[in-house]
């Protein structure tokens, strides 16, 4: 069980590392592209593409703290994933943690031969039973943290999409049947496509050069943030199962 658990962990941790890096990079691309264009607030920095809001004559971004968290918020779980991923990956590469097996032959009085195979529960190269308790605590904390990250990003994504629908209706002066189409049927990907081409900076000095595909950046961050959460949950389950299994060895 310990060897199988370590092998699974050696896959999950690199997956979390990849997912976290993708989230940091794609959210940074969207943030840096819109940070001046959407920053139209007179008394605060609101250049974040998340939690945007429509106003009477413009579209403003959300508080810049949301984009700071979206870009740098996964550094902490990324550090733990790198350290533990290197640890378990190294053990798997050098073959540590695998159970040792042995076989013996027993001769019965009837003359029949019985081959008995044994498998050790704990080996000198296996993980210490005391490893699983702190690993469980860390993984549970990181799973909760990842859930908070994914929830905040998802909420910011939905708020910006919903608010820009209102701005889009004002921009095109939509009336009649076009109103329910934009509000109920137009996907957020299409909404962000309109945003890429229609939202311009109100300040000439901070005008935007070029365009990005904002929808792809935000969707990639959104999807991989939830993927990372599922991976942390799987790690929690593995650690909890092994913690309970080795309880007797810790007493």
C-alpha cells in the first residue's frame, strides 16, 4: 500500500506544479494586459479584469488585489508541491518504498509441497509511519486554500462576464429581442471577445497596444485551478488512508 501510495503521489504533485504554473502565467497575462485600460477609478487601483463593473459611461475593473491573488496566490501550494514532488519522485526513481517479498516451501506429512509467499508491511526503505500525519495536515490545508483560490477566481470571472453583458447592451444600444440573447444565451467566451475589441482606455497615455484572447486566458486559469483542487483532494485521501493504516505502528 505504501509503495502504491507513493507512486500515485509522484504523479499528483507534478500535476499540481504544472496546473499552478499555468494558472499563474495565464492570469498574469490577462492582468498585465488590462491593468491600465480598466483602471478608471479616481481613488483606488481598479485595474483587475476580475470583478469588473459597468458604470454610466465606461467599464471599470475590480480591485487590483484580486489579480494579485490570482497571479501570486498559488506560490505557497506550489512550494509544497515542488518539495514533496521532488521527494516522492526521487524515491520512485531509485526504487525506494517497494515492499519486499519472499517465498518458502512447506512439506506436509502427506508429501504435498506448499509454497508460501510473504510480503513485508514495512521495509527499511519504506516511509516512516510518522510521515503521514504531517503530510495529511499539509494536504488538507492546501486543499482548503486551493478551494478558496478557485472560488474567488470563479466568482470574479462570473461577475466580470455578467457586468460586461450590461455594458455591451449599452454599447450597441440593444433593445427588443437582442436583450435576452445577450443576457441569457451569449456565452462568457463571446462576451470577452466583445470586450477585447470594444473596451478602450479612457486615458491616451495608457492606451493599449495589441489584443489578447482574454477568454482563453481566463478559462485556462479557471479550469486548471479546479484541476489542482481535485489533485489536492486526491492527495488528502491518500494521506488519510495511509495515516489510518499506520496508526498501530505509531503507538
